């Protein structure tokens, strides 16, 4: 009901003519130009300014309502927010997209050209950062009090160019010419101490206190990005911290004639928010990265406490008012920081401070990969955050001596095993352990993953505190991933099931009853074809490759990692190519394989896989013998904006990770929602997608998680598969020749070596045969277009569960316990 009312009061807030006037006004008053002289950049900024008239109004009303109600709020701490572009999304959410499009058309401008001026806000690597972006969208849409906290990176994830088939990284400058969505809030600047030493002092009361004498201060400047809920009742904020040199420091040095030093002070401070670390799955043990983590946690906690203190004079209500969600372990240092503030600055005793921390923090685990579990060297902590190390030691001491001792008396081996400090040549702080020991809830991100978190990752912690472990399956916002990116399908659903589905995605289910309807099928497939034509045009523009929209589009888009097994798809492509060469009549419908992926700059094998895909593509695409039956495309610079063109155009969604390694995946959800069929393993959320769409509407292949474990336990030998399958042997050997790299044999050999001598850690060879076999079934199914249409419709109509609104309601119910606040 509330949503309906919001529609009446807020969403048709501007007519086309009013919007036109607003754009023209802002061209002149905001951009300092006029209709005759303005370039597209100015038109875009003027359009944003017109939208912002509505957005800022709602932002103010929302913060007023939250302040008046003094309501409990969630603080979502994340080192990454992969926002993409905001203009189209915000226009849809405030309900002016149609008015804006028509107003711009009247002014002689195409809304798509204008919105193409916006750079992506790529302040994240992949799934984890995009999840944070979907979650803050849903929190605003559902009218929950929430603040997202992160870092205002000057450079987001690198821009990827492909030169000679290889990935080249270029800097990303998303705000070089200003960004109309962000508001600087100098009134909320924070100071952050670093380095130095800890002094023990005794007060007049004889009590011991710790004083941290910092060696350095940096300043955190907040930038607020409005987060517009659908129908724009609530506009929350994403607050991103920019690092600056603290003012007072420079001037002393400067006046003493040390201009160079003051400059280096300045650049060191500004380095903290300069770049996003591009490592997706393996952790960089870099001092600057630890400082980044502490910097944004310290700023955010000070901000949370400042707001709390407006209405409270002691900390007795703190954990009632604030819940802090840690998106992976990256913000873990917030835990000892809150302890430090409460004890050293606010004068609480340990037990009271600890009780507050235990009720305030909750932790989301995103991975089981051992190399991705964060650990920080003790010596680094000691240098950068000496007081925090003391606090971690004390948390650990109490945990081992009280809780572990009580559960496993006298078991020193267990204490060593569960200690937050890992002993060894270099002693390390295990950040995930600190999270689980402190947080009142630890959640995994899909049903299967949450089970593995309990059974494999933290079994002893689960034994200690079974009630702390919960699951919240990931989701994606249907506003961006259907409404805004697939207008055609969105309109078809509006006509079929009504217009409530962007809020209640389960209502798409109403379309499933037309899955057998010939006319509905025809319309559905016509839309898919239209999106494929749009993508084919983009492919020709970006890659110079012509693909037919009548071919089956197999799409594999995600960060490049061995566990995601892009090289399994590559081996499969080689097998198909070989079959076509050996038998020109080989029975297969025309196929296009489309990849999009960034590799971490230091991840050699991942970059080699990108190179191999491009080299194979060159050869296959230009081989007249196979008569265009197979095409391979690598689209450069995969990011949210490209993803919005790719998800609607996929026929087959490749989700082929080794079972047990992909925590959830969210790309799989975006594909199914847009009517692609999954060809995937029993991994992450694929398992739950299968439950929703039914076994007959998904193509599962390969080993499941138990089979993977059993094979590893029995001693996996990739050579058995190499010698056991002549086709597999042939394609692997092919990689060592110069067939794909004329005159340069061996350029693609690293892939083969990783899969044989390297031991094939992700069991690519073990799943190869099952993949190729199941692929044949997909090809056969696709050629029966009526059957395919039915399956595609059922997929799209059945994945309402994967709405991020549902994820948020699960978080609220199981962890956050929030109440909605309706702004006026
Ligand atoms: C959804 C999304 C991801 C996550 O994809 P997975 O297949 O779940 O790894 C990564 N990057 C972008 C740009 C996305 O939109």
C-alpha cells in the first residue's frame, strides 16, 4: 500500500515539459552553457541536475525522518561498491525515465547518447562489490534505514584494453571531469591516526589506561552518493571516504622550508584512497591495503558514533541503534577499533565494551578459497596499529582461556588450531577467526556455501556456537537487471503480470502459465533476438567480428579465475573446432561463444587464458572451412555497463566453476531472469536456481561437491584423463603447437602445463567429458525452438527468489532486526 501511495505522490513528479524546462535551466545555471553550445557531456550533467532536484529532496526527507525516529540502522561496511552508471537507474527509480527521454527527444537529443556520457563507477572488482550495490538499492527500496560505507577511490578498477590478444591495464578516471551524483560533506570530516606507540598511564584513581600516540594523522573527507529506492520514497546514502593530508601537519614543515617533505606527506596521505586493489580472490599483503581498511573503518565508526551521540549520552543503547555488517573480512579491523574507542576514549571497562561489540557486528563470508582468507602479519599490525594488536591479543587470550578451555579442557592443540594468531615463521592475524569469535552472526551467501562454511571452514566454531551461523542467499536488483537493461522484456511483463513485479519479483510466476502459448513464445523469443541483434552490433563495433543473431549465444562473463574455469570452456571450443575440421558435416547448430573478463594484473595464468581465448578466436573466426558455424568473441573491458548489454542477450549462461568453489554467483541469477538457460555445475546458487526452475529446465554437468572432495581425497591424477580421452589429449596438445600463434609455438602452453604438471587444482580435465556431452544436449534443445522458448520463459518467470529485496528481508529477519521508516 505504501508503495502505491509513493507512486501517486512522487513518481510522476515531472511532466515532459517540466523536465525540458529543468534541463534547459540547468544547462545555463549549472553548466554555464546553452542549448546551442552544449556538448553531450553538458547535456548529461544538466539532465542529472534535473533528476537531482527530485533526488535531493527525497534525500533530505529521508534523513529527517531517520533523525526524528532515531531508528535502528544497518551500516554496510564494504571495501567495494560496483555501482556502474547511475543516471538511467535513478531516472527509473524516481519515475521520470519516460519524461526525460521525451524531453531530450524534443530538445533534439537521444537519451541513450546522453547517458552514454557517464563513466562507470567501478569501485569494485566483481561479484562482491556488485552485491553491495544491489543491497543498498534494495535497502532504500524497502525503506530501511541504512548507510553504505566505503572508500572514495580516485581510480576504480582498471580499464582493460586488448592489444595483440593480451590484456593491457589502463587507469580508470571516473570523476576526472566531476560527477554530478556526489556531494562533498566537509562538515563531517574525520581524523585518523596511524603508526606510533602505546603508552601505559595510571590515572589519579590508580586505574591503568592505554594512550596511543600516533605517528601520523590523515584526514577522511566524506562524499555522499544518493541511493535512490524504487519509487523514490527513500533515498539513503552511500558515504565514501577520501583521504587527505591532515591540515596542521603540512604547514609546520612547509614554514620550516621543507616544501618537499610536506609534499611527500601529502602524497602519502592521498595514496590511501588512490586506487582499488584489483586482486579479486588472492590477498595482497600490502601495508597500504591494511591502512585503507583501517582508514575507512575508523572514519565510518566515528561517523556512526557521532550520529549516535546526538541522542544518547552513554553507550547503553548503542547496539540497539546500530548494527554493522562486515562485507567479507576486509573491514574486520572495525572490531578492535570499536573496542579501542569504547575503552580508551569512552572509559568503558573491557567486559562492557566487548558485550557491545558482540551485539553490533555481523560478518558475511564470501569464499572458502584458502588463499583468499585474509591474514595480516603481526609485525605489520604492530607497526601501523599497535594498540589494535594489543586488543586483538586480549580478545584472543580470553577466547582461548575461557571459551576454548571450557569446551576442550587441556587441549593445547585445539587452542593452537583456533587461535586468532597463527604461529609460524611469520606470525599472522587470522581476520576471519576474529570475525567469527566476535560477530553475533556469520552468514554464507548461498545454501550450499553456508553448509560448507559450517562443515569445512569453521567446524569447531560451529560446534561452539551453532546459533551464530545462518544463510542468506544472494540476490540481484530487478530494477537494474531487468527493468532498466531489458526494456522490451520489462514491457512484456507489464502487459502480462502487471507492473508490481519490480518490487515483487515472484509475480513473474504469472507468466509461466504462458510458457506453452505459441504467441507468447514468439514474442518472448523475438525480444531475445532483438537483444541479440543489439549485442551483435556492439560486438562488431568493439571487436570487428560479425556474429549472427540466429546462432546460439553462449556467454561466460565474470572475473577470470582458475576456479571459474574459463579454460574449461576454451578446451570445449577447441574440441568443437576440431570436430568441425575433421567432419565438415558435424551436426551442430551455429554457435557463438562470448567472453568478458578482467584478470588481476599479477595473475599470470589468468592473463594467459585471456590471450589464448583471443588467439583461438582469431583462428576460428577466420577459418573458412567451418563456414561460420563457430565464432569466438572476447569483449574488452567487462564492467557493469557492458554486463547490462550481455545478460539480456545470452541464450546459454555458462556457470562452470568446480563444485564447492563458487560461493554463490550472481551472474547466474541475472541470466536466468533475462531468459537464458544455465549450463552449469552443482555449485553456489546454481543449486537453488535448479530448485526454482526445475531439473528439466537447466543443464547440469560435472562432479558435485562430494564427488570433488572424494576425487581429491583419493588422489586426483589429471594424466589419467589426458590419456583416457583422445579428444582431450588432442586439444591439450594443440595448445603446445604454433597452430594458434604462428611462428611462436608454446605461447599457449602454460594452460596445458597447469592442467597436467601443475596438478589441475580445479579438476578441469575431470569435468571435460561431462561438459562436452551435456553441451550436445543443449545444442539439440536449442534447435527445437518451441521447446527452448518454453524453458527460457520458465527460467525467467521462476527466479523471483533471487531478488535482492528478498535477500535484504532475510538479513533483516535473521540478523539486522530493522524497522522500516517511511519518510514524508
Ligand atoms: C554480476 C556481476 C559480476 C558477478 O558475476 P559472477 O558470475 O557471479 O561472478 C561481476 N561483474 C559484474 C560487472 C557483474 O555485473
